């Protein structure tokens, strides 16, 4: 019988986000200061063998969906080899990646050949000038080229758009028109207090307002949500889709099925929490599967219910992530 990972609130965990590196070649205003943040010594990163072993172990516990993230995962020199290794693990049902796509133009084909299933691209503006302001780079054309190459290679592509207060209605509509025209999915994400020193509560653009802008222009048909963080709609009956992710104003904590592991092997059951379990030293010491499973189960069991930001999401002046709280009063909206 298949084992399962379950936390103290009865949530079953089936998805793992794997950070391959803490490095990024962008300096997005909502994520980090212009000078960047301190980085981890690469010698502390999990190796291909350690990542593969961890995936095999959590696979025994019912985790079947995996997403490679960063930092920027394509900065990791052995990313193709990692994808190839994980694709051979029989319990891996879905293998996806989130990237800024600046290096995707030359890597889309080898990633597809290695067995990557789908790609999410972080793209916060379709205007090159505003893109440069948000990312503090001048790589807009490389990103758009990477997206086009991924589509040509047959990847299902989703565009992740972090919406900041001040974003024009016309640009929101332009994103949805692009999704409709190219049969893509665009997902609008509420600004979240997750990383670096970029958090400013007064820059949050509530997703309900974004959704209203879209509904004024497009006919939307809601699609089943399952365990996805996005509330997704078909656009005007064609192949395009638009999704809305609102972890602050419309939290979905009650149905969260995800955990994360950092590049150096730290298990993070909840991104809004400081609670974490150190596993990297166990993997590097080649401790037994039983020891690792016990540590994983302990971490997942103590996964917090949700965050204080769900109660007061737009508080100004918050610069750091608050500790999560174990209160089952956070409203569930699915996936």
C-alpha cells in the first residue's frame, strides 16, 4: 500500500518544490535590493545524486509532482543532468520548472529532450521599459525569445505575473489577449512577503481587483481547481486561460499540498513560515532512508496552518516574513 505524507491538519502532501540554486541574474524590485543578497557556498548545494535520492525517498511517501525552482534554476550548470536523472525516477508523475526564461532560448530543446514536462515563466510586464524597471535588467528580448522557443519545442507554458499597485489596466488586458491569442495560461500573482527586502504592503494589488478588470473585457469560464494554487478560467471559449493566485487576500492554506527543499537541503513546509528542518547534512552523510523519512515526516507534521498575513495582508512597513500561526480559521478557496 502506498504511504502518504500528512500534516497535523490532515492535508496530504503530493508536491515538492526543489530549489536548485539561490542565485539569480535578475534583481526584481519585489524580491531583492539592487546589490543582491548574500549567496550560499556552492559546495553546500545538494548534488545530483542527493537530489535524486531525496526525490526517490519522498516518492515512496506519495509525492509525485515536482517543480524545479531557484533563484534562477537555469543558472545551475548541471540542470539538464538533474532533469534527466529525475525523469528516470518511476514515482515522478510530473516534472516542471519555474524560470525567468533569460537562458531558455538555448536550453529549451535540451530540457525537453531530458524529460521536462512543463514550464512556468516569470514575466511581470510586456512593456520592455517597465520590464527593465521591475527586473533591474535589460533582458526583455531574451525572455521573449525563451518563451517563443519553449512554445516551439512543445512545452505547455504558463506566464506568472506579479501584480504591483500601479500596473495599468491596459497591460493586464494585454497579458490576457496574449494568452488568448497563443493558447497560453497567464497567472496573476498577488505580491507576497516571501523573499529579500522587497516587501512593501502598500504595493499589494488585490487579486479581486485584477479579476474585475479582466471580467470587464473577457468572458470567463471557471475550470476545476483541484490542488492548484490558481483559480483558473478559460478565456472566451478558446485555448487560452487566465489564473488568479491570491495567497494574501484569498488564502488557500487549507488545501495546500506543497513542501519545498532549498538548494542546500533545508525542508520548508510553508514559505510564509520560519519553521524548517535541516536535511542537507543527513543526505551528505548518507544517513539511512529510515532516518530521512522520520525527519521528513516530522517536518511535514509540523507544517503550519497559515500566516498572520492572511488576517492583515496589506499592513504597511512589514519588511520580513512573519511566523506562521496554527489557526484553522483561514478561509479555504481550494488548491
